[in-house]
C-alpha cells in the first residue's frame, strides 16, 4: 500500500487539500472552450509554519 499523505516540506505536518477548477482557454484569438481542468491543490494548514496556505503540490484530476 502506498502512503498517500502529503506533508509540508518545512514543518512536516500533513497538508490540507482543495479542488480547484481552471477554465481551459481556446487557441489565441478564439473564445474559451467552456471546459475546465480540475486539480487537487495541497497547501500547508499549520498556522505556525512559514509555508502556511502556500500551494505546495498540484495534481490534475482526470476528467469524468
């Protein structure tokens, strides 16, 4: 079994994650495609850490 827990590179505490959607842009000069790329963004949740709320990892979630 692989360890899925991501930890902060500074304090070593577990990271909090959120889902973020970024709209895909069309080619230059065209309108947006109306589709989104979905990412899971991991950030430090330790208020005592210098990396608090800094986005440390970003992984794309497969489109359904």
